[in-house]
C-alpha cells in the first residue's frame, strides 16, 4: 500500500509528505490561512537506540526549520519513538534536548499519549521536563479511566493539555468502550480543563457536539486556549472556527511511516473509508 500510487494519493490528504522539506511549505500555507501548526514526525515504538537518536535529531531539525522559516508551529513527539520502549532514561534525555532547543526557538513541545502500557511513564516524563523547562504540554485521552486523576495531577504544572478521546483499542477495565461514555467523560474533563487558570487547554476533537460545548465554555474562559484538529479532517469546520476568531492548531504529520497513522485515522472516522476505497481503486 505504501509503495503504490493510490496509497500515496490517499496519504496526501492526511499527511504533509514523506520529508520535512515537503512538510514545511504545507505548514507555511496553513499559517497563511490563519492556522497554527504542530509538526509530527510519523513513527513509534522503536526498539533500537540508533533509531531513537535519529528521531530525536529529526525533531531537532524540525525546530531549526520552525526558527529558520519563521513558522507558527510547535512539535508533537511520541515517547516510544524517542526510546521509551527501550529505556525511560533514553526518552528523558531526548525530551530534555528538544525542550531546550524549543525554548531557544520560542516554541513548545507536546508529548503525545500512546497506548495504556506507556501512560504512566509518559506522565512521569512530562512532569519532570515541564518542571524543569516550563514549555511543554501533554496529551490526555478521555476514554481512560485514570484520566480524571491524571488531569488533577497535571493541572498544577501549568503547561498545555491536549484533550482527545483516544485512538487505541483498550480493554473495558482500562478504558470506556461505549461512545456515550467516552463523550460524557470528555465533557466532564473539558469543563474542568476550561476552568484551569494556568494551564492552556488544547481541545482536540472533530466531534461537532463537543466542539459546540467548547464554544459555549469559551465564553467564560479568561486565559488562552485553542482547538486542535488533524490535517485533512473536517477542514470545513476548521475554517469555520478560524473565521469565528478561535485559535486552531493543525496537527500536521509527515514521514514515510504513515500507514499505521492512517489506519487509526480511518478507525476513528469511518466516513473516511469511502475516500480510502476510492484512492485504493485509483479514482
């Protein structure tokens, strides 16, 4: 799939290219249209130190390009791509380097959340780096039963928190599995997040009912916040929010390892399956 013309046509809707050089002009174009950007190098759960170090270097290059090209952008990183599956200390060293460079550039680092086996070490990595640098954020997944406690634990750190529903298949003892329960958990956590004084909420959803709930809460929001949406998903809604004056950051993935990312996007939003089928047939 990744080597076919239809596969690459499909990827181009949701991925900004195979290389950073391809992603930068896409990011610049989004900036011109009023969007902020979060650059995400695709790939996760590496099991050799060399690959983890290489990913760290690529993210450092992202930060250099944000600086050189004057992009309104930050980076989103996955701890397992930086070595967490090998050694937590390796990932911690990588995040230390990235947070330091991001501070020099004047931007931030968001630590993505992966499947539940990595939730606790990811939270620990964020706590340590944010306490030392103060320019980080973290993603929390509303469907996990532990998230309310994580939210209370992390709000005092005054970073930014990206609240999403969650994209990994988890058992019922770890996560809500019914959509209604996930949505209810999201609303409860969103309401708490939007009242936090020192934390920047990043509302990461394409669900219109949840977006509208956030719109309503924004009327009483004193501090900054932003919406976050995926590149290529609900672009009509993205433009509508920006036209209404809401800050919106587009999560912009790039890299050759796009197939796992794409299959998760299709699982999250089944309506994208029609586009997938048409691309696979070359139409």
